[in-house]
């Protein structure tokens, strides 16, 4: 299988390694963490799924103490007892850099936050983005999703099969490996159910009644899917503007290919005729914008009167916004005008599937998804 270089992500990891002793490269399994780490040509590499690496780390202090250069530890969540040692080594050997690769898990998050506080910088690696596949390939990326093996499959059928196998492996192998004891079929049915809320606000009580479980159980299942990068819970932006604002988060399946698999969408024709077409587009384009522009804390905005903005974030000391519309020629709407009155937005972009960028208002413009840049300055230049 061919390999797509990821220079933006590679440089981001290198920058993290230059700034501090420990970098945690986090993301879902099969998103390319190992391949990216190998591109760094690190001096020392431990893969904790490899029995030989595990054997080398039977005495971890003996194995790691004195190593110089860059030390990569892959699947680090399998050995959480390493975190206290890494804190000591990071202080004792300040010239050595440690790159920790892992899927999110309670042990990993707790270990990083508690044991390595003040010493670690996190970098989230997601599936492929349009700058890595080429902007003109966004339709294939949207349908297949950004997991490299799914996107690069020789045929659409092979891509769909890979995603189905990924879901099965995630539920039957990855979740139990994190110490979570939920039947695979139960979690899959829940995942399918919440995928119908894609792009909508969550109602935990409604979800619990539909699934026949308590609100507490719903929260636990959502924490698992969110903590392993399968879903995004987008919180609402709150500002003191004298408006009644919604408080519930919106839910998105983070990878469009997995969303399509959960809804048995396998071809472009099926996608175009599916009732979730608009929601699928919104989630795909939003993830691209968040990834490419490095949005650290994304939000949405919605009032009880219906004024809504899909994405709101702060950068360079000001507030920005985006809407995602699967339309041929988006126009100004009453909702968008209300948002502009309510929020001190520097600019709003409406991201759509068309080929041309154009202006709607002094503070509103339309932007093709293929033209999303890698920073806000690329939009306002």
C-alpha cells in the first residue's frame, strides 16, 4: 500500500519535541501514529505490542536510563507504570526526548496528566486531511474517511470492508484491552444509535430511554467513544449577551467513513440520496476545518430562538465562525444575520462543496472545502 507523507503533522510533532522533554502523540488506532513516528528516525523505538520490546522493558529503569536522542514508546497505555519513571528521567536527562504513542484510555490520560504534569505536550493525530490527500480528492476522502488504509484501498468495496473490520476490532479487541468490560454488540448498537444524533444536540434522558439504560450508563458509553476519538462532543459557546442559550453538546462521529459504515452507506450514489447527507457533510467539513486550522477549543452557538453557528472558536484574540452547507450557492440567512448581531465575530465562512470563493457581506464569505488553509491568517489574507 502506498504512503501519503504528512509534513504538517510531522513538523508539529518535531516542534513539540523541541519545546519539552515528553510529547504524547494521541489518536485512534490505525490513524498513522506509528508511521509518523517512524518518519522521525528516532534513535530508540519500543513497541509495547511487540513481545521483544516488552521483554526489554521488564526492568524499565535499566532499559531507559542513559538513552540519548529521541525515545519512542508505542502503545504506551499498555504499561502505565512507566509514567512515574518517565517523570524522573525527563528531569534527570533533559536532553533526551520521549515520544509516547497511544490511543486514549483512562490509564493513559490519568498517567499523563498526573505523573507528567508540566513536562508533557500533547499532539492529537487524526485521520487524513485534504492537504495530505490533495484538495481535489475531497469527495473520496469524505466517502471513505481519513484512516489511511480505508482511504488508500484499491476499491470502494475494499475500503468499506476495511472499515467494517476496524469497527469489529475496535469493539472486540481495543475496548477490552483498555480494561472496559462492555459486550461488543451492546456498544455497537449504542454507537449506531448515537450516530443518528450526528450533528444534533444530545438529550441523555432520551438516549437512555431509547436504549433502555440509565443516564449514568449513557454518559459512560459516551465517555468511552469520545475518549477513544470515535465521537466528538462539541460544547456550546456561552457569552453574556442576554440570550437564552442551549446547554447540551452536539455530537459528531469524527470520521466520515466510519459514520457511513454505521449507516451502511457504501457508494457516492447511496450517500447523495441518503437523508443524512447534509449531516454527513457538516461533520466531515467541520473535522477538516478543526484539523487544518489547529482549532484547539471548538464550540458551536445556538439560542433558543434558533440562531445557530456550526463552529465558533477564538484565535489571535478574536472570535471566528464557520457554517457548513451542502448547497450549490449558499446565501445569507436570517439565522446568520442574528448570529452576527449577537456575537462579536471577526469573520464567518460558509464552507461548501462548490469550486468558487465569493463574498456575501463584509464579515461573511463562502469558501470551498478544497481551499481550507492551515491557519486563520490564510483565510483573512
